[in-house]
């Protein structure tokens, strides 16, 4: 299937859109397509362990108000078949395979966390395919990370009803309330929900994450190869991939805007969803 | 005069609005008032040596599309009487006197460079008067500055038709072209232009600037006293007050957004005027 079937997608939401499939390269990719077929489609690249339903409907639906937004499970994740690779380069290749299967010749990318690693590589290596790139809560190759320490602490906190509350939000009451609201939105879809990730996803993804951050890139070869306009976004208190990464990427990228949000963690884009959507739209529409 | 005379201001522009005067505390303040009388008025605080006509009409007029914008000459500057103080605290007091004379009980502040120093002090000391504060191309007390070195180099460059081209814009052709466009906009008003600053303005202002940056504030007392929402903005390559200042302020302020722009200097708000206006409106309207 290469046809986008735009008319059927307009007016649907992340919570109500049917999950579709496209097959090629030995992988059957699960995806949802939202919004009108205006301009350049925006493809979202998901965080560690996340599937299609881990995106925030408040972000996805607002972005889809005036553009095509495509959310998908990369190889091995959720309802997509194939094997989850243990390195970022192979994941980026899989994402490009998916984009090609949809017949898209030019896209904007929004990569969150691990998805931001993929977005950097794809933008650097596929200059014609990627028009603009949005890097959220992410890090450059060789960047600073505290993933294992923070993950261990979060999973040890048996009181948290969802590990994303301590991982994505700060301890402040405002941030935790925003976290509760996010979880409610993300759990609103009850029928045809995406499949949760098991260790066959999280083990190779964890290896890819750690390897990316542990592999120095002193010349910033990947960032320097990104010539597209970039929007770099982070929360003030991201405990896993600190905001210093965003500032460092901004300084190396040739055409980047940096936006940092107050009292927010790794999930700054979900906590400040209206602000984030406004900034993304301003960036994409400029 | 305490009446704002709103109806007469709607539809006028920075280039066409009459210069008005309000007197009190021994000072006659020159100002222009633009835009409809919706919501909280936005008061602009100007940079070193700048008068009312040194603002960018593209920024001021766009901001005035849906709110009251007030530009003025502080004591001793342009067509305002009185003496320009040699310290930021006295300048901030003068600005508060002006705001009080207009009868405004709550304002938003946009402070650029030296004006950002005043905005910090006013926001910290007048919690009820200031609703939100925008800090552009500025520094905290004790912040990093290269003012004298950069100014000397810029004034030594006899080839530049206007010192703001090397001071406010980067050497890139894109930034210099944006600088030329800014100068054209800023010089569009030919009748009733504001009076340029002489050494009776620039000498005390220079002392105030240097003293502010040379006076350490290791506890960040001023920034920590600012409880209002803040938007901190800088250009990537500000040679006089580097973007590190903006990042440092963001980290200390309790409720700040940080926005940094690519390939831009001290005049980032003029170079990226449409983007800047969009970010300011999003911030003020949230």
C-alpha cells in the first residue's frame, strides 16, 4: 500500500484512528495516519519502549489539526513485525524503509529521546528526504546520559502507579499533576490499543541507547551533517538526558532554534503540550 | 496626564504615532503608545544609547496588533528630560515612575540588553506591577560581558555604514542582510524622529552596564526574587552579552522559558522578528 488514503484520515484522532499496516523489506509496519494531506507530513519517532499509544493525544491531535501526522511502530515494536535492532543506525534504516513504503518523498521528523537519535541520523544521511527536524528530550552521539541510574530508581519506586510519573515529570506538584493528566490522555484509547513492549524490544533498545551515548563523536560529525532547520527542545530538569545536551546540540547545529521549558523533565513536551505544539507549528510553518 | 487615550492609538504604528509626553518626579518622559487597549500593556525597555526610534517597527507594530505597546525614553534619553543615572537601580526607579505616571497598575515588560537589567530589577522589586517579563540579549547581575572590546572593534570599523551592523548581527551574509533590512525599517520615520543620544547619555549608561556585570551576585538574589513567568531570549552568537547568560538566567529563574535563535547576534529579536513576535505572543497569551 503506497496510497495515503487522506480523506479517510481527516478528522480522526490518535485515540480513534484505525491502526494500518504497510509491508516491505520483510517487515510489516503498524502505523496511524492523522490530519489533512496539507504540505509536508510529520513523522514521529518514539522513545525507548514506547509504542504508538505512548504518544500524547494532546500533542498529536493538535499537530494534526493542519498537517499530516504519522505515528508508527518501528521494527519489532508494538504490532510491527521484524526484530528490534540493538543499534541506532539500523533503527534509522528501518524508519527510512517505513517512510519509503508510504511513498513519501519529503517529511518533517519529530524525534523524542531515542527517537531523537534516529532523527539526527536520518536528517544527516537523507538530506533530500528530511525537510525539517525536531529533536526533543534527546542527546547527541556521545552525549550525557543517566539512563540506567534513573531507570533503576524509577522502577524501584513501587508507589508510582506508572513509571512515567517519576521518569517524565519533576517531583513538583504542578509537574506531577501534568503527568497524571498526560497518563489519562494516553490511556483514553481502550479498543485496538497497541501492544506493550517486552524485553525483546527493551533489551536491544537499551543497548542502542547506551552505545549511542557511550560512543564519542568529538567532531560532531552527525550534527554537522544536518543542514536542515532544527528545533531542539528540552525540559529544565530532564534527569535521564539533561538539558545540557540540548544546549550542546544547539551550539553545533548550523540552523537550530533552542527551546527549554520550566519545571519539567523528560516529558516536557507532554507537560507543556500547548506551548510545545505552538512552538512546533511556528517552526514548521516558518 | 493619566488617561491613555486608547482610541487615538489604535491603528497607528511606531513610524506614524505621535510622540507624547507625561510629566512627574521632575522628569518629562517622551513616549509612544500603540495598539488596542486589550489586556495587560507591554512596556519596552531599551538598549544602551537607544531611543524610541531605535526599536524595530516590525517587532513593535506586530506586537501592537492585539495589545497595548508602550515605548518610551527613560530619564535623560532622547526627548525625555532629567539626567541619565549611572546605575541600573536608579534607571529602574525612573522607569517605574514613568509607568506609574501613565496610571498603569499592571504591565508586562520586554527588556532588551541594558533594558533587560532594568526589567529584572523591576520584576524582582515590584511583584504586583509586573505580570510577565521578557528578557532579550541581556545578562544577570555579575554576568559575562565583552562590551568594551566589542564596542571598540565595532567603532574602529569605519566601513560599516551603521555601528549596529557589526554589533547586532553576525558576519554571515544572511545576518548582515537582515541587519540592512532592520536599519531600513528603523529609519523609515523621517518626521518627528527622536533625538539621538550624546555622551551625557552614553557615559552614565556605560558605567551602569559595566558596574552591573562587574558586581557579583553569587546567590542570584535578583533572579531568585523574580516569581513571574519569564521568557529569556538570545542570539546564538551575541558577542557583547553571550547566550551563556541567557542559559544561566533560565537555570536560576523559577518559571522561565528559554529561546535561542540561530546565526544571530545581539539583535536576534530584529533579525528573527517574525519568530520572536510569535514566541512573545505565545508567551504573553498563555
